[in-house]
């Protein structure tokens, strides 16, 4: 028998009915309505496409609805089957055969985003065939199905949107799980864990189990330590997408989900580039791309031309990726940048603060030191208030501050 301690909490505490799905009552009701009304011969829409952010409850809703209706779920992940043969071998025949004991079923094709690559020869067409031939309702999930490649699937499906969960929704769900697992929770620890989840309940539950395993307690300090560790793991994943590909599209998205300033991403690439690229001509080409990126960084900092930020990021990511003819084999072991990174980031942060203070000082006819010590902390509190966005936008415009500068200002601790 498997110990209950070894069962992932995401599965152990998975909702058993659509009413238990956190924060997605309308979406869950739309899904169960589709499944109940499904008729293989009469239904115009023979599939449902659930879409929304990572960890918002799409897959768990399918299992909750199946549990409530006493249906079997046949699940396959689209990213595991990169062509027509792969999908047909699992979902094709099973979608036309009754399960044991004559139970109905739901055919779940999870994460169809995984079919977006060029290797997916016939993958979308194969999914379309499964939908047309299936004797049972087909449910697909995706984070973003807007790619034109998915147009046939959108037309064949009832579209069900799952919204991003609020931090309050995530916190309440975590509190219920913590209570069920007899976890002693320190004040604000769950809220901190919920805030850093960005609406990803599945990830938050996994983090909760990781932190509480063996200790049965959760403190704010433990959550903060996990945040720092995950940040390094996210950066290493981003570096893999730059160093281990020659596809510009993959490299362009490398740092999108990394919670770090572009200067820090630059330093990570600079630190690990010589250990990854072995051919002198490719190493030189990569450093040329980095040097051009640094030129744009200088123009951004000196002239406050923030529209150049995309060029800065693309040169250091895409430029580095396409500097090589093909990816290098071998393990990827990336190390955190050395002391120079801390100096570099500190200087960049200080310079940005000086630049913002100079703009405000000019508008307010106030000495720069007074703005640095008194005005910036006060403005941070004002811009942190989201209640009257129109007034805040007007104030930012009058002070000459761009959207990026306001966002940076809000995140600082003066």
C-alpha cells in the first residue's frame, strides 16, 4: 500500500465535484453542462477547449466533473505525442471504445500548447480526427489557444475560459489543505505563499507540501527561502532555452517568466557563456550580440528611452542563441554570477533611482537630494494604491514617468 504521505497533495486534495473547484464556478458549470449534453451523433460541438493560466484548475475540473458524473477519464498530454501517429495510438481507438463495466468516459487531451512546434507533423489534424470520430466528449486544455494553428480546434469546440485565481482564492485553498494536513501555520505565511504563486494554485500546493514535509509547520521565513531558490531554478531553465537552441522563437520567450531585471539576466548569460560555447567564432559572435545589447542598455539608462528595452532583451537572448550553428551536447550546469553581478545590479538600481529623481526634481523644482530622501518613498506609497488608476496615470504623466518607471518605483524598498 502506498503511504498517504507520499501522495502529491495536488492529487490527494483534488476536488471531487465541480462545486469544489476553487474560484471557477462559472467555468466548471459550463464544462459539466457540455458533458451532460454531449451526444456523439447530434452535438454540433463535440469538444470543449478549456483555456487559462497555469495552475488555475483546468485539469482538476475535468476530474471533478468526471467524478460527479461517474465517468472514466482517459488522459493524454499533447506534448508527449508530437505527431499524428502518437496521438492516434493512445486517443484514437480509446475514443471509440466503451470502458470496462460500460462506464462512460471523457477523453482529456491536456496542454495542446505542446503541439505548437514545427515537429508536430499532423498533430493538430490528428486531434481534430479524434474529436470527429469520438463516441465520448473530448476535453482539451491550453494556456493560450490563440495560435492560428489551433483554429480548427477552436471551431470544433465549446470555448470555456478559466480566469486567473486571485491571491485570496489561493490562500483560502491552501488554508483548507494545511488544516487537513495538521500543519501549524505562522501568521502571513500562507498569504506570502499565495502572493508569490501568481494565481498558480497547483504550484502553490506543491510548494506547501515541499515546505511542510516532515516538519508540519510553515513560517514566512521558509516561504522566502523557497522563493530565492526557485528564482535560481527559473533562471537556469531560461538559460537552457537560450544556450540549447538555435530557434529564435524559443530564445525570444526564454526570460518571459523569470522574475528578474534584464541586467541580472544579462549577467547570468555573461557568466555562463564561455562554459557553454566552445567554438571561438561562435563565442565571439555571442559576445558581439551581448555587446550590442549593452549599447542599448546604456541608451536606455542615459536617455530613458524605454522603448528600446525589447531590443536589449532580444539581442542578449536571440542574439546569443543564433550565434551557434547547432546546440552543444553535454550536461547543462550553470553557476550563479559572481560578485560582479551584485555590484552591477546595485549600480544599475542606484542609477535608475537617480534618473527618476532627476526627472521628478525638474518637474517639482525641488533639489534632487530632497526628492531621493523624501519624495520617492512617498510616491511609492501613492503609486502602490490601485484604487484610482486614472489619477495615478495623470500624476505619472505630469511627473514625466513612464509605465516601467512607475512599476520599478512601486517594487522598491526605500
